């Protein structure tokens, strides 16, 4: 069962990559669709981040005693300034480690 | 070079997460080669561990990967005349990272008949780094102390990608709305918060950018 889901996910993923190169798709998509596609990355990644940082296993919002919120905000700031994934990773992890050390 | 460095902690974290979320070692490893798309593999692991129906898992993976269509459209200008076998291989290797470096190269330099080798190179480099990192995450991951919070590399990588993508007001709107919706919709069954937040935020972005054009 799980193998089937893995294979189908692979097929779906490959289709999103190959379709535009297949020659089967019109070269110019409707403006509305093109426009919408530009927002997909932000629109899917942001909820995943918010969920990973803010929501606990009981599906409650974890405000208290949650160093991830602080680390994520610092990381966001660093990313906005530096535009570097590597630097964002290093600073974000360093902040979490610092919290672990101090508290 | 920076390609591999950036992707390595992410792949490592995925390897650990995959096994932790109940996938077998082989399933985790083959997800990296069959699907080969970081964000959707993370979602896959998360959703399978919370008993989400198969159709929702596949649908969510599809939505997460829709961005590839945009990459493909941009790349098709350079790749559409290649033989089918080339297009099949190169399509499989399209990722955020390989697209970013190769498209930059394509659009800055003169068209040549061998330029697609650049995408093959960046894609394969990334592919091998991803497989090795996943492998290490699966088999060596449990030696990494929990206090290192290596899994936090996943949201951190996404934060960086998001921050780099917020280039204008419509994208900022999409960011804020999707963040808000993730909280509002958190209790939806079957983890529908991912699809729900994404679709609402995308619609808001389209609406916002059209309204802005009309008033300008």
C-alpha cells in the first residue's frame, strides 16, 4: 500500500517536471495560471514552517518555552539580509544550540 | 559547491525524519530517488505518520510540486528541441537548486547546442548529494544527539527559500496569508491545512496582483 503511494507520488512529481518539456502543453499558459504558479513555493512552504515551529503534537499553538519561534525569527531576518541558505541554516541551528546550552 | 552544502543537512534531516515517522529504511531511501523533491518528501513522511488517506498524500505532494511547472516553462525555451530521452532525464533532475543555477547560466550566456549539459551537471551533483545525505540520515542519524535538533534544518531551509522568494508585495501577501491560514486551519482533518492554506494564499496573491495592476 505504502509502496503504491510512493510510486504514485513519484509519477505525480515527475509529471510536474516533464509536462512543460513534453510538447503537450501550450507554450503560453493563461495569465492567471502563470501568475498563480509564481506563488506556489511561498504558499506551500510557509504553512509547513509555521506548523513545524509553532504547532505541537496535540495541534495546539506552542507559545511558551519554545526556542524554535525565536530561532525561526532570527533565521528569517538573516535570510532576508543575506539571501543565503547556508548562513541561515548555520545561524538558526546556532540559536537553538545556544538555547539548549543556557536553559 | 554551495549547492551541496545547503542540501546536505536537509537530506540528513529527511533521512532521520523518514525512519522516525514510520517509513522503512528502504522506503525512506527510495523516496529520495523516486520522488527526489525535498519539500514533498518531508510532507510525505509527515502525512504517512499521521494516518492521512493516500489520495490526500498524493494530492498534497502534487500541490507542493506544482512549482516545477513554472521551472519547466522557463527551461522549455532552451530544452524543447532536445531528443525525448534527454528531456526525460533533465526533467527528472529539475529541482529548486538545479533550476536556480542552470537557468541563471542559460539566460546570461549565448545559446549553444551543449548548454543542457550544465543542467545535467547541476542536477546530477544535487542528486548524488541528496541520496548520500538521505542514506547517512537513515543509517547514521540515530547517533546524532537529539539535542543538536538537526531536524530543525528542514524549516530553516524553507525559511531561507521563502525569504529569498519574497520579492514584491503580492508575494509578501501570499506569505502572510499562508502563515495565518496555517494557524487557522490547523485542526482540519487529514492534514488538509497544507492544501487549504496554499490554495487560499495563492488565490489571495493572484487577486492582489490583479487589483494592483488595475489601480496602477
